C-alpha cells in the first residue's frame, strides 16, 4: 500500500511542477538548472549517484526477487495445485520399537490406499515405494533409489523422456522386469552407449531398460519420501507389482556389525483431485481416515501443494515489499545528498540570487528555479539508474547463474520502474523544496553584499 502512495505522491508533485516548468519562466529556470549542472559536472554526478544506485537497486532487486519467487512458485506448481501427497514417516519412537521387535513397521499400507479410493473427488492415485539400492551394469554401479510406481506417475509429475518410454499398465499387470533410468544413472552406467535395450541389475534381479528420463530439476517432496529437495536424476523406476513380487514389504540394511529391518508397504501416495476447491476437503477426509486407522501413531504426513502455493504467493508480496523498502532507503539517502549539495549551491549563488531579486524576480521564481534544478538532478539520476537496472536485469541469465545461483533468470518487474521513478521524483521535490524555499527567503540587499 505504501509503495502505491509514494508512487501517486511522486507523480502528483510532478504534475504540479511540470506545468510551471513549461511556462516562459519555467523554461528559463530549466535552462539555468541545466547550465548550473553542466558547470559543475563532477559535483552534480556525485550528488545524483545515490539516486542512480537507489533506482537501479529497486529494479535489480525486484527483478531478481521476482525471478527467484517465480522459480519457487513453478517448483510448487510442478507438484500440482490439485494434488495431495501422503508420505510414510518414521516416528521418533520407532527406533526403540525396532530394537525390541527387530523390525520397524510403520507408514502407509495398501489398506489405506484402498480406503482413499472411496473419496469421490479423487480422479487419479499414484502409489510409490522407495528403496535405497545400488544399480549395477557389468563392473559399473551407481548408488541411487529404486522408485516402484505405476504408469500414472508420469502424468501426475509431468515426466519428460529423453529416450524410450515410461512404465505402462501392462508392465505392472504382468510384473515385467523393466526399468526406466534417471538421467544421471544412465550417464554413469552407460557413458558411451545408448541405455535402451540394455540390462541393469537391482539386488539379484536383472531389468530391461525401456526408457531414460530427461534431466529433472530437484524439487521438494515429489517422488521422494521427505520434504527436502532430492535429485530425481538418480532414480530408477520399476513397476509396483514387480517390486512387491521381487522385494516384498521388508527392507533390510546391514552396517558394520549392525542389522535393522523396516516394513513399509507404501512410501508415498499422490492423489489428484477434481478441482482446486475440493483439495482441502479431500485432504481433511484423508486426515480423518489415517487418524482413525493409525491412531496415535504419527507415521504419516500430508503435503498439500495448494497451501504451499498460496503461502508462497503471500510470501512473494512481503518479499517484494521488503525489496521496495531497501530501494526506497537507498533513494532516501541519495535525496539527503542532493539536499546537502543544493544547500551548498544556495550559499555559493547568494549574490546571483540577490541580483535576480533586484532585477524584479519574485520569491516564487527563485523557489521554482532551485526546485526545478533539484527535480532535474533526480530525474536524470532516475533515468540513468533505470537504464542500469534494466541492463542488469536483461543480462539476467548470466548474472542469475554465476552470481545469484538461480535456475530462472531475472524477470523485469514493470511496477518497479514506476515505483523507482515515482519515488525518485518524490525525493527530488521533497529534498529540493527546503533549499529552494531558503534561497527565496534571502534578503536582496544582504545577498548583493555577499562575497
């Protein structure tokens, strides 16, 4: 709200100054202002440097902030605004239970999956089972994740293929030993050949490679079992029923003398809802079902990307406001510099002011002369800062990658142009008004005596 008020106030003051500037006296004052600035080029440049930096900072910060926030919003949108993700979570008390029972049993079950199918607004369900396994081909091996899922995974997560195909319903129905490799897995296992048609070994079983995924950017909580960002290029996808037949429900891990086992039927289930209005009611139904059948055992978690999307959009508004205030402070400091120079200019030109008053110039003429001079300085500084800021933003791809480490380049925020120019004009009028008023209040006789 405050940025808009500053914008309106800045252009409102400009609307009052411009008609006077285009009158005969205004034009003469404008010429005198340009002549004065040209006679003191270095001092004028240093006085408007703060305005240049402030205006450029507003555009650059808001441009890169916009790009960064859009990157985050696209990350969330890729998860689907109509999706609900339910994950298995190992509760804190599972470790003690595992020591007693030797097997930690937790997380989502196929019974939970069948209960979720009864929700009327669910149009698609994607079960997932994640196993940390090494992938082998001849003497090469890669440590990655095996993701057992169905053909709908590619639809829900908008998977792009570099070669071949994704898993099909027939693969799942006939428990076929087929696999789809992530981009990094394919590059490491088959650095000099095409992976399609080759075989890889998972545990003691061999799988035919039927597809290779395109390089995927890391995203939080999609295709994984945690909220942290994960690299899906290290994943290997196999049919769900093949996983159940080959690996069962238990995962055994041995580490330097220790042995532990976990039993997790499903690592994650992604639900696609009919529309955005039905997402939260469906989420409440899922929560009630899990609470009813899991009791106090906190071994599941629900993620609704729609909530994260709306929260991110609200955060974006606060972020943009913060960036505006950073730029506003820079412009404010620049305005103080202009006021300081203008006060010094009034002292230097006291005799000139006395001569103009003696020749018939009125106080408002003196005020307008110095006010126009201040506005000219801030306007020129604002235009230069605008060009600098837009130049940096349009050079965004290189700057984003090498300086800000962003995947998405900066996006020019059109509102930031009006904000920065409007605030620059406001600063010029506000900080030039007092020196102009002080110059107009000089006594003509005392001014003529000034040396």
